């Protein structure tokens, strides 16, 4: 239901075979403009700031980059946190997680979703065993504060989805904590 670029499909990019298979199985063949503009850059390992209108396929654009980053590093499902995706709202985080499960299943990376404070202890026990964590801004600082074992020292990629909304909601996001524990020397990717 979004505008795809005729004649330009994911096969034209040097994506890993597993990613292409996942995309194909999820019925994504042609790329949208934002995917066309960002996929090549991401495959070169560059930082990306993407801006495109709602419904233009930004989610898939950064998820392809996420899979590429972990694939390149040959991460396995038990290697721990490699990518952190922060979404401003629960619904958005949930949708992202769903698309990730769909297109990423061929890779076999482990992924988790944290959108509520419920069962924090249970989640805390598992948080260090997952490769890709999708969460909302409120939950991350809480884990950092309360989960002694939580660390992001091996983080390879940070995705801030709808980063403009984070700036609007600056008061609820503990930027200082993030800056010290997560953002420093990591590979950022933002979407607007
Ligand atoms: N390459 C593609 N081919 C076909 N459909 C696609 C493609 N990429 C994304 N879509 C579909 O387009 C719709 C909108 O995509 P998506 O939600 O990623 O857009 P978005 O830019 O992230 O939107 P928002 O700004 O609202 O978060 C979804 O239904 C998604 O499945």
C-alpha cells in the first residue's frame, strides 16, 4: 500500500541471500524511494538519517540495515545485544517488531520487545540474551537503572525511529543516561 519504484527490487542490492529470502517470503520485492536511497548506504556501513512521509516504507528501510549489520558481524542468536531500536510509541514498537519477525526469520537472530514495565524482573533475565531489542523510551532507562546485568557495550547499531518525536518528548527521555551508556561511539540511524 505504499509507492514502490518500478524496476528497482531488493535483488539489485548486494544484500545477503538470507535477507532477500526473508523479504521475498514477506512479499516485499520492489523497493520504495526511501529504501532505494538508504539500502546502498547501509550496506556500505554508513550512518543514515532518513526522512520520508508517513507510509513510505521507512520501517523496512532500517530493518534491512539492522539485519545487514548483524549478518556482517556473524552474530548468532546468543551473542547478546547488537542492535537497539527505540520507537517513540508502543504501537510503533510493536509494528516494528512484527515486521522484524517477518523479514528477519531467515536469519535466526534473537529479538525482544519491551513496551511495558510489567514483569521487569522476568524480562531482565532475558534481556542480555537477545540480539535485537525494540523498546520505547520510557522502558530503556528503567532497565538501565534496575537491571544490574544490562549493558550495551557491544552495541553495533542504534535506531531512533521517528527521531523528531524524541526531541518533542525530550523531558521524558533520559538523554544523559543514554549518552553515557549507549550512544557514545555507536552507529546511529534515525528516521523522521
Ligand atoms: N518495498 C515494499 N513493497 C511493498 N510494500 C511495502 C514496502 N515497504 C513497505 N511496504 C508497506 O508499506 C506500508 C507502510 O510502511 P511503513 O509502515 O514502513 O512506513 P513508514 O514510512 O515507516 O510509516 P510511518 O512514518 O507511519 O511509521 C506497510 O504496510 C508496509 O508493509
